[in-house]
């Protein structure tokens, strides 16, 4: 039985790209559980062209009609000055920002051979730099108030690859890299940074998924994962995958490895023992890049060197 214990009374949230799809569901759910919400959306087409604040305003109207508090914002997440003004808008209205859900996104799918550099750059600009801009714009105030919950929206296309999405996949995995460091830097001031990898039927996927899949993957089935990552008791540095009511976690692991030294035949030895090097038995998740060589694996290798 649900106790509805995750609540956001007194919290202020910004959800980017919340004029439709997953962002709209995120904004509605946060507002329904008490958050005051800045509903941001550029209101453009799926490929990022065009724009109007009316998509965000429609979601604000829905929230207000349901008794919640929300304001609309039409900034492009790619425009740092406009993003800073959006954060100021939240602070002027409600005095703080507790939660940032970096959700805005576009697609410019093409195989890498056919992809123009401009399409690669634009997708990286919206997904990666958009999240960087919004996070930078709330970072100082979250540090000062010693509280913040930031959700990056990554994707299985970034974690595992997908034909035609080299630009999108690269940008999406970059957000995991951003999370890895920000979760370390923010921890002392209770800023927790996590990633959500959703799967949902939205305009982004309407012509990519088969019909049966579109029916099963309703966007609201992703929302519980976002609510947990935005909540007071959120984990830190977790990649949660969510779709059709299924929840999983993705990890970037390190194998036990072998010590080969750097003698002249090291390449041949490595080739001969590649299966052992890549074996997943006993793999670990290092707590930071700096601990890669000082964790159990590192110690074991050092011990081998000493012998
Ligand atoms: P969507 O197209 O319905 O929503 C994206 C929203 O972002 C749109 O409303 C759009 O107007 C807005 N937007 C685009 N560029 C913007 C900008 N520069 N500034 C502000 N807003 C902007 O798609 P969705 O499926 O709801 O996607 C939401 C997020 O989830 C995206 O980051 C997407 O990459 C990610 N995602 C979705 C799926 C899926 O299965 N739907 C899978 C993996 C990741």
C-alpha cells in the first residue's frame, strides 16, 4: 500500500522541456506532491527548430487548475543567460531552487556516415550543454542553501548505443560523466546528482517504437524513478533505468584485470589473456576515477608487482 511519503511541500523545482512528453509528466507529478514548479520549454519541433512558450503555459494551466503552483518559462536551455534569468524567475517567485530535472532534448538521427557536423553539435549543445547551463545556474545557490537534487536524463542509446544516434548517444553518456564528478563535488553540501534513463512513448519515439511497445510504455510509468531521484532521500550517483513499470540500475564497472608489466612481449601477453582481462567475474564500481588504482584491484596488482 502506498503511504505517499515522498512529498515536496516547500520545495521549488525546475523541469526543463516540460511542455510535453516526459517533462510534462515530471512537472505534473512534482506539483501534485506539493512542489512549486518552473515549467520550462522552448516549444519547438522534435529536431529543435521553432519555439513558443505556449507549450509550457498549457502545462502551467493544468497544474494551477489542479490546485498547484507553477510558472512558465520559454528559455532555450542552450542559452546560458536565458537560463540564468529562468533561475532568477524561480528565486523571485519562491526564494529558492531545490530540484532541477534536466529533461529537455531533441533528436537529429542519421547514420554517422550521413550525419552533418552541425547536427552532431546541435544535439550535444541541447543535451549536454543544456544540462551544464541549467546545473551551473543553480549550483551556487544549491551550495549556499546546502541542499539540491539534480536529475540528468540519460538514455540507453548513450549507455549501450543505438544505430543512427551517435550524436545523441555521445551527448547522453556525457551526462553520466557529468554526474560522476558533480555527485562527488556536491556531496559535502547535500547536493545529490543522479541520472534517469527513461523509455517512453512520446513524440520523440513515436516513429521509432513498434505500436505494441508505444502502448506499454506510457510516460507516467517513468515518473516514480524521477520522484525518487528528486526526493529528500534520493541516492547520489545512481543511473536508474525506467520504462513500462520496470526499474533497473546501470553501472560502469571495472574488471579485476591482470598484471602484465610492460616488457617487450606485453602486447602478445595482453592479446593472449584478453578474455581474462575482460572477464566480468569480481568486477567492481570504483567510487571515483582517483580510486581506480587504489581500490581492491589496485592493491592486488600492487601486491603482484611487489612479489
Ligand atoms: P519530447 O520531444 O516529448 O520532449 C522533449 C521536450 O524538450 C520538448 O517539449 C521540447 O520542446 C523540449 N526542448 C527541446 N529543446 C529544448 C531547448 N533547447 N530548451 C528547452 N526545451 C527544449 O521527448 P521525451 O521523450 O519526453 O524526452 C524527454 C527526455 O527524455 C529527453 O532528454 C530525451 O532525450 C530523454 N529520453 C527519452 C526516451 C524515450 O523513450 N522517450 C528515452 C531515452 C531518453
